[in-house]
C-alpha cells in the first residue's frame, strides 16, 4: 500500500484501530501492552485512537510484543468502510487492461 500525503490522517486512525484489534485478539489490555512496550498507557491510547502516530522503534516493539510481523500492523484493508472499498474499486477499474475487466465482469456475474 502506498500512503499519499493526504492519507496520513486516515493511516494514523487505521493503524490505531489495527493495533487495538490485534491487542484485543491477544487478550491484552492497553495497560498490559503499554507496559510490555515501555509506553505510558495514555500514549498507547493516543496511538490506538489515531491522535498520535508512533515512531518506527515503537511500531517495531508493538509488533514484537504482539508476536506478529511488522507488515501485519499495516494490513488494514478489512477496516475500510464499504463506501471506501467501492470508491477504491471504481478508481482502479480505469487502470486495468481489457482482459482483466472482462475477467472481473465475468466474476461479478458469477457471484451476484
């Protein structure tokens, strides 16, 4: 995923949601993860709410303590809204070759 300058705020919020999701999946509270990573709970709360963007060393510590690959923290396509997904699909259609458009057309007809 390429992050454009205008997408930075969205990326902060998506990263925060992803960290929160993964933390909860591991059964950790904010206090638990903050202690493991060496952060104040308020700092982790700011990250999870999308108010603050963590430094790279902090991101690496979070991934390490959650026992996940770093790239997993940035896998937040499932966190997008349906409207955002529709817009992204429409934006990308124009970039596809004719063969791929035909393939997608046939696929859509099969799943509807």
